[in-house]
């Protein structure tokens, strides 16, 4: 069982896969449902997609960020919409991890999703995931265990994974 003293907040648009990823990270075998408010599960904070889609809710992201050590920026590769403004992570003083979800979808444009994350994140690793195939799940847990960007980079260099890069 994964244990950490860290806490990670997942942010991303409605339907981007935050709750499904939360379940995969926690090893829960339950169907994901639409998140209507903040949900605290062990070391994860799952947020409603509205927090990201409506700038009026950015203050909620900032307030919740005070309670976490890491922020996972979730990008759905099946959605062409830009989820985060350029440089968005610079306004959140926490360790950023980019996460591309739904890598197993036929409609996934992984390259475009990674490019979008690189524009919104000032620094940090990116993990390409499939919650259903358990791809990238252990890599995210390893990154959340890190205390700095330097540790994250060292972790990325030490792990042989095709779904993780810095």
C-alpha cells in the first residue's frame, strides 16, 4: 500500500478524468462520478472541473493549494480545448506534475496534450496515463513522494518508463 506524508490536488476540466485517476491512484474499484465539491481521499484532493474552467473559481484552487504539496495538472488528450492559461502553474507555489489522461483512447492526441501542458506549466514532469490499464500510476506516486523539482528530475532519470519525462 502506498503511504506518503504528501498531499496532491488534481485540477483539470470537466470530464478530464480526475476522479477516475483518483480511483486508480488509490486502488479503488468504484465507478467515478461527477465531482460537485472538493473531495478529500487519503493523500488526494479531487476538485470539480468548474474550478479550472471558470476563472471566478481560481481563488478556490489557490485556497485549496495551501493544503497540498503537489498539484497535478490534468489534460484530456481527447479534448482540443485549452484547459489552462499559459504559465498557469507559476501562480500556484506547489510542485507541479502534468498528467495526460485517457492515453488508451483511440481519440487521444498525446502529443498535443503534452504541448498544452508544457505551455501551462513553468516546470515539472509529465506523465502519460491510462487509469484503466494502470499506466503511469506508479510514476505519479513516485513523483508525489518527491520534495523538490530536483528530486523529481532525478526520479524521472532513475525510472525506466515510456510514459514519464521531464
